[in-house]
């Protein structure tokens, strides 16, 4: 069965990369442009994994993650934070918010795919 | 994991079709086997329990049973001994060509011990790789299958059980299980044996200790039983020592000066001397001389060392000898010797034991010595006490009746007679050439009467006469047997036979004789004679006392008089010291005391004042008399007056009667003051009469010599008092001056401190103004500022002026032409106005006059050619300012200028650093933001490029791929730059902190090598690392250290075109030292500092050529410095470069603690 991945990301270029990458890898991708939309889509579509940008309009990635992880119906979904914040403590902050994993921008598409496969692979 | 183990039961199970019969057969066989094993185990248990001590034979039996039962060709038990396994028991036909073998994993038994688990090898011939050592054994002895089972005790392997077969046939699990049981039993047997050995050892030790204990207590018993008798103790010690030390013979020798004396001997070996000279030539002698035990194994072979002892051994045949000194403190008082006929040295324990006995002997000796001493002392004490009591009785009487001699002499004769057991005793005083009875004890009346009638002359006829003649003690045991004794008539009355006579002598002169007599012949003892001598001395003392008593009484009267004078003098001195500042009471006391003590009627003291003698103190005069004297000063040349004459003659003048003395002419004085006798004493200082002390009597009565002397003393004291008062006055004046300047200095110092310690200018100026008022005794002080452009003064700070008026003054714009401050600035010197009312009217002058201020001192505030303003001090009084005040104010003005300048400079510095701080904050923030903003587009650039290169968008032509590679490389370089800039900005903003954790340096270097290997390979360079063995665990930020090393190795590869890059890591004291050496172009000396700066590479062309941000080294250096380490480079052009990182091994702890 095709795995469904939710991407929460406000930059079109970056969405395009992930879209092209995951299409070719055979995943189903759904997209949200801000944190609030991401939360709604997570509730509605119950994806198998969420890629979460941190710097987002409306609700930032930390808060969105906290809310998803507070929902008993959603908290099992693995969330990979994708952030260009490179200051010390960023990784710790995403963990504190409830993210399961972390990848820094700019990321290598190959590495991102490897990380996703680590969660969704057989 | 047990290699080669097969489950033989699983293999042996037949196919299902075999049926019940074969099943039954198998069960039977199994049962038989089990029974056999059972029997074997119980056999072994029986062996263990029957012979617990004979471990070797038990182990041997176990191996034999095991080999037989488990179908082994041999079985061996090996026991652990340090790092080896030693063969404990072996039985079977395979040879065993070693006794012990190191515990290594290279043979099965070694490995079984190491892993504490059974090791089973099915075929040694194919186990050469796994067990090289075991393979060797197989090659020598031909066995094929082997099993080793560790002997485990409390989880530790104490040995192993090894069983071998010559054919390839693995041991079955059941066999292994049985062998395991045998191993356990072997452990039990070994443990039993060990325990048994320990118990035996303990028992032996306990028995030995008990024997020693018993012996020691026996000796102590004897010591305590006979505290006063040494001999039994020494004999017991010898007996016990010989018994316990296994000696035939023992001797105790005591040191007696230069000899050793035999005190006790026990045993068959003769001792043919009682004493022998002390020397190191024989064993006993040496032990005493050296104070240490001397032990000779064979005396017959020790002729060189102990010539004397050697001779003795030849005579009596003893061979081994041990001498232990008897030590009191550090010196030997004797020695304890034991001897043996055969050569058999004493054990250490025996030597130690003998020393214990020696100590006990010393204790015993000490005990006896002390006991004797105590007894002797007690006896002597008792005697002394008795005599003491007697003597003190007599002394008591002497002290009770100082004025009466008789009771003393009575007491003496009585006590002497009693203590010396004499029939009677008497004292005769020697006066006028004859001895007459003065005191008697127990004399019959007839005897007393006889003596009264017959005084004794100094001659040899009688003991009394002889004592008087020879002035020495005479003891006649029997007067009737004494050829010289002629006074038979006396003997008839006195019945004396033994007579003791002792003279009473004072400074060689005879005062009398004390006689003790016994009516039977029984001489007096020495101590009795001595006692009587003491009594004689006491009698002399008593007589002397008595004579002195009269003299004393006379002297007492005299003493009383001088005491009165003394008291008076000290009264005066007291007055002197009480009122050191005030002369008058001293002089009053002097005069009144002098008058009283000298029984004068009146007295007065005049001092020289402006050339005339004036009355300064008087006693006994009426007020009119004093007034008259005050009005009549006396000139120093008035010879007709008492005072004048004293002043001229500079010595005491005594006018016994003014009415008859022709030289006294001042009749008015006689009339006005009413006196007849006068005494005048000069007060002389440096020979000059500064005053006169005069005493007068209203009736004519001369003063005695003593009185004149006394008044002279008083005059001297008056001089001292007057001098003291004068000096004190001067001192006080000087101290006041001194105190004032100390105050001034203190304030100046405080002001200076205020200037230098606070940057608050207002506080400084206020302090200065406050101090100005205090030191200049002013009422207001102010600092005016001068505006050079407007040429105006304005009030800035003030102290001492009412607040309302200050506001008014501050509002004034004071033109420089309308104030003296203008003049002070242009003349560059202080100006003072003594009376402001006389100064021309200007707004400031008028305002200060309204405040009641009358005079002013203005000091300009100047620095080089610049005028800052003026410091102004006002006073309410008119008049000039003291030059000291002007000086002080000038100092204050200088300090004010300094303070103003300091404050200005400080303000500038503060502003500058604030600006800097803001700028630096902006820069870091900007860099952080920029770095973040740049990452987002970089993600798209690098992401798309990678996916294109990976063919995600379909295959690309070769040329396009090459171009993509370039895009990717440049994109990554740009990202590196961004990352480095971010790191650097974080370091500068202090936002980057290290994460300290334990790390392994070898691991770090390995990571770096792995990461850079491909780069080096691509350039054809050799990349090697040397990591020192056993480096300690480091503490630091592993990620950053890795980053630094990556940077250094990356750089080395980047800049080296051929040759090698070599990394060495080692510990050096408290530091790790990691060196990265390359064979690149090298760096010129002048560039070596620059490369650690930001955006610097050796030249910009190389940057373009080699890539890199030029930030790597700068960041690396910072990281290393944050670890408390250093990053340095050694290089020369054409010689390659070596970068050396030196970091504290436990860096985190230092930094964290700091």
C-alpha cells in the first residue's frame, strides 16, 4: 500500500524538490503551506509521516508539532523537522517540541529519502 | 559457544520405523550408562571424604575414574598458579610433556579458564588456526578430540579438567555433564585441602602463641611475686628462655663499669669467669657495646670477628650463640645469652622472643632498683622529717619570742636532749672568759647549783672547757676513760659518762657551749652530732636575734622618721604626676608639705618672672600677708632680704633670728609677715636660681640639718615640676600644630582618594568644597565654570550656601569683567579680597554680601593654557587668608581640574564602548540572519542539482552532467562559506559554547582519516596516521575537535600536490598533541601569523585555485583556544608544513571549573 507523506513547507521551490523526489520514489505526497493547514491536513488525512518546516506562517513548526503530538489519534505519526535554523540548540528544540527526527537545510535529497525510508521502509 | 559439540542423542535417535524393541534397547543402555556414572560419582565422593588431606592422590583418582568412565585416553587436572596452569594430576596413556603452561586462548584448557566455559574440540588436526598451541600438542602426541572444563570456585576459574582422545570422537553431552560433575568434585577436594591446610596452620600458630603467652606470664608472675629479689626472676627468665628457644644453656650478665658480671646461669655449658672485660671481642660484650642483638651461627668459625668468644667456644664446645642486650633507655645494662652445642641458628621468632625476655629482665631489674631506692628514701625521709619537726619547733619558739632569749635556749636543750636520747643537756654562755649556765634540761638542782658555783674556764679539764678552748665539737665516749678529764667532782654531781659538746660560734667568736650527756657509756651517732650542731647554730641565731632586737628597735624609730619624709616626698610626687599640666597644685602641695614636715609656721615659693621674684605659692599666711608679698616683688640683687640673699648666694640661707642677724635689713617684711626664723632654699636650674622656697617661724628656732636637707629635696622637686610644666606646655603647643597638619594631610589624602576612586564628578567636587570649608575655616565654597566663548562664569556646584540662594546664584551670568575670578584666570594665580564691602559692586559681589559673607579666596582652575573656572572660598569674617589655606586651596584646585578631566575622558570612553557594543551586536545578528536567509535558496540550488545529477529528471548528456558537477561543487563551496561565517559570528557573539564529553582521540583521528581518504587517493597522496597506544580518554567537544582536524587534514591535502600527509596523535604530559604534517609548498615565516586571521590565505590566487573560505584556520584556532589549547604551525617555503594542535586531555574540566 502506498505510504502517504504530509509536507508542511511555505517555499514553493522546496516543495517542488520534495514533490519530485517522493514522486519518483513512489510515495503519495500531500502538501500544506502553513502550520494551521498542516495541522488540519494531519487530522483529516492521517499521513504515515510528516515533514515539518520550522519557520512557517500562522503557526510555526514547533507549535504545529506540539499540537499534533498532543492529539492521541495523531501522536504516533513520525515527524521529521526540516529547518534552516542552524543555531546551536535547534536540534534540541525540535526534539523538545516532539519531533522524532531532524534534517538541516540545505539537505541532500538522497539523505532525506534515506531518512524517510528508515521510518517507512519495510 | 562450544565449537564442535554435537548432540549425540539427537544423532543416535533412529528413524521412526525402528520400533519399540530398539527403543527399549536404547533405554536399557541409557540406564546402564546412568548407573555406571552414578557409581563413579559416589566412588569419587567416597575418596574425597576418606582422605581430605591427600589432595594429589584424590585428584589422581578423579582423573583415573574420569578417563575410564568417559572413554578418554587420558585425563588431567590443571591448577591455576598466577598466569600459568600447573599439572595437578594426570592419568592415562597420552604423554604430558609440560609441568606448567601460560594461560592463553591458544590451547583449549587456557581458553576454558579464560572464558570460564567448557571448550570442546572435535578434531585438533583441523584446529591449527583457532588453537595453535593445542595444535602443537596434537602434533607431538597425536590426540585428536579434546575437552576442557574449567574448575569454577565462586565464579573464578581455579584450574581446569582436560580429557583427550586419540581418535576423532566427540564427547557426548552426558559425558560432558559427568565430567562437569567431576570438575565440581575436584573443586570441592581442592577447597577442602586448602581449608584443612589453613586450619592446620592456624592451629600451629595458635599453639605457638599460647606457649609464648604462658612463658611470658610465668615470668611476669615471678616479677610481681618478688619485687625486691632479682635472682628468682632472672632464673625463671633463663629457664623459660632456654625452654622456648630450644637452647641448652643461658646466662644473664650485668654491666659493671668496664666489665660484664655473671648474674645467673642455667645449663650444662660451663662459665669459667665471674666477670670479664667489656669489649666487642666476644658476643655478649658486643651486644652490650652495640646495644643490638648479636647472633653467631657457628662460633668456632668466627675467630676473626670474636677472638675472645672463639676461645671460649673452643674450651666448652658451644657453637651457636645469641646475645640480646638488656636495654634501659638507649644504654645496655647487661645482656641475655643463650647457647647451643650444635650449629643451629635461632629463628627470627626465637630472637624476638628472647628480646621480650630481655625487656622483662630490664623491668625486673628496674623494679628491684626502684624498690630499694624507695625503701632507702623512706627511711631517710622519716629521719629528716623528725629533725625537721624538731628544728621547726625551735624556730617556732624563736619567732614567738624575739625579745626573749630564755624560752629559745630552753626549747633547744629540751629538744636536743630528747632527739639525741641524752640524759640531760644544757647551754652555757661564754662571757668574760667563763662559761655560765644559761639553759638546762633535766638537770638536778644540785648540778645547777654546782655549775653556778663553778663557772668553767676554757681548758682541757672538762668537755665544756675543752669545747670553749678549741671552739670545736668534742665527743667523749666515756669521761672516766678520758685521760685529760680532771673534773671528777663535777662527774660526781652530774654522773655523766658519754659527753658531747658543741660550741656556739658567731663569726669565729665563742658565744657559748651546748652539752649533751649520758650517764652510761653510749656514744652519740654521727647524725645526732650533726643535729646538735644544727641546734647550736639555732642557738647562735637566737642569741644574735636577741642582740639585734635592741638595735632594731632603735633603728625602727629612725626609720619611722625617714618614712614620714618619704611619704611626704611621695605625696609631692603624686601631686606632680597627678597634675602634670597644672603647676599650681604641685607648688601648693610642695609648700604646705614642707611647712608641715619641718614644723615651720609659714612658707612660700617665689619664682623669677620678668626679672623679679614673685610669690607663686604660699601656705600659712593671712590673705593680707599674701597681698603684701604680691605687691612687693623682690629684685635678685636685694641682699638685705632672705629671697634676695638666696638668689645672690645660690645656696641655702638660714637666718635663725631676723632681729639679731645684721645682714637681714628688711624690717617692713618682718612687720608685715610676722616671722623670726627664716630658711631660704634656691630653685636651681642649670646653676641659675629660677626661684626660692622659703620657710619661716614666728618664734626664733633654728631648723635642723635634716629639715634643711628635706627642704632642699622639695626645692629640687619644685624645679622638676616647673620644668615639666614648661616642657609640657611646649609639647602641647607643638602637638597642636602637628595635629593640625595631620588633619590637613588626612583631608588632602581623602580628597585625592575621592578624585581617584570615583568618576562621579559632582561627588568629587562636593567633597573638595566640603574639605575646603573645613580646612580653610570658611563658610561657603563653590566651583564656577568658565565659558571661553561667552567669556562668562556660572556657578556649578556649591557647599555651605542656602539652597534658595544657590538657585539665584546659578541663574547669574557673570561676565569675566564683573568678577575677580576674571582677574585670577588672566593672572593665573589666587586672589583674595579681605573685605568684600570695599570691592566694587557687581551682581555676584552684592549677592554674596547679602548672604553675610565678607571675605573671599579665589583659585583659578587651570590646565596648560586652558582655564576651566575657579574654586571660591568665602568667609563671614573679614581679613587675610593664611598662606597655608591658600596652599591647600591650590592643591584642591589642581585636584578639581584633574577630576574634571578624568570625568571627561571617562565619558568619552563610555560612549565609545557603548557604540562599539551596539555595532558588534548588529554585526552578529546580521551575520546570523544572513546565514539563515542564504540557506533557504541554497536548499533549492543544491537539491535540484543533486536530483538532476541522479537522473531523477531523465538522462542528461555528458556535457550537461559535467556542468552540473561544477554547479554542485560551487554550491557546496558557497555553503561552506556560509557555515564558516555563521560559526565565526557565533564565536564572536559568544553564542557558541562547547559541549564537553568524554572522547577517544584515536576514534576522532580515525573518523577524520575515513573522511579524507578519498580526497587523498584522488590526488595520489599517501595519507597515514600514527596513534600512540593506550591514549587516555579525553574530555572536550568531540564534534569541534573533529571539525578542526578535518580542516587541517583537508587543507594539507588541498595544498599538497605530491608526497604525503601524515597525522600523529600522542599524549604529552597533561596534553594531547596532534600534528598534521604535509609535503606541500610550505608557508613563509612572515605569513605564518596571518594565516590564522579571517579571510587570509597565503595569497588570494591560491584561494581561487584551491577553494575554501579562508575562515577554516581562524575558526579552528578559536575552537582550540576555547579548549584551553594552542594551534601552531612550523613551516618553511619548500619544506612542507606541520600544524600542531595541543589541547588539555581533560579540557572540559578546566573550562567548566573556571
